C-alpha cells in the first residue's frame, strides 16, 4: 500500500506525500487503510491519538523516522491514555513523553487484535502503567524502553496486562525506574471486564527488568505464563516485593 507522510512542517489539507506531508498523525490515521504505512518525521506532536478498529483485513503501520524519534506529548489530561489502540495497528519507533501527568502512554483496548509496539520509548507518566493491555488479544511489545512511570503513593507498572486479555508477548524490552512492577499480570483482582476471567497466555522473555519499586514480574490470576531469559536486578526489598 501507499505511504502517508507526517511532519511538523506539513498541513492537514496537503496530499500526505513526501513532498507535501500532513501536519498531524490524527489526520493520517483518518486517511490510511490496511497494508498502508504512516511515516512520521522527527518533531514534537501534541496529540491524543485513537487508532481505531480498522485493520481487520491487514495491519496499518505507523513508523517514526529520523533522529530524534518523533515525540508525542499529551494534548489534554481528560483521557485515559496518550495513545489508544482499538484495531490491528503496528506502532514502530515512536516516543511518548507523558510529562508527569496521570495518563497511560499506550493503551490496547478490547477490540485490539494482533497489534504491536516496537522500538519505542515511553516515559514519565503518573497513572497506573506505561503500557496497559485491557482486554486485547495478540499484543506484541518488543524492544521498547519503558521508564519513570511514577504514581504518587501508588503503583505504576511498566507493563500491566489484565484479564480477559490473552496471547501477549513482552520481549526484549528495557523496563526500569517505575513505581510498581516491571511487568504485572492481573485477572479478576484487577477489575477484569468479564467477571472471573483470568488473563491467558503471557510470554515474558529476554527483558531487562531493573530498579523498579516493586518486582521484576508479578503474576497473579493468570494462566499459561512463561518467563525466561530475563535479567532482573536492583529492586528493593519491601513487605510486598523482593525483586523476583
């Protein structure tokens, strides 16, 4: 499919080509279809983004380009997350700087299936997690840097997966300096949208999980969980954690 281009120097009434880029990722998301790629150039974008439930036929890719990575900051604090994913989207090489406000960086919602986030940096939120998987199926989180999600007086996990989500892979990430666990898996005790439904099928492998306030990985009511090849260090011993 075609490529759509986004630049801080663009205009949303432009053609979306390399020579005439769009100004906002929001506009590109509205125009793109399955098999297509949205290429986002370096710059700072103040946007609250909804990647809707299109893409059942094939994924739509959003790829950051240039150095530094394109950075997304909150447009407002009235929503749950800076980035909400509802469909089959592949997000690559992006930066989300939450700026210390109580928002999740990236939220995978119930209608999201076979979506992914890779090669990205997420930082500095004050809600309950950096990445929240809430009812989604088939999510891949790979080679991301997730750090400094700190909730005053409470837990803010690097990655939080909730039942009835299933089939989530957390691979090759560097997750550190969060005020909760590096990775936490919750079932009904996490307020699952389907009463009594555990999270199912989690793979956590080859991650660096270090210097978080609680545990490297905290697994509660979850079935079919595999943890392997992770490097876990620097967690402090408290009544609720011991670095495991």
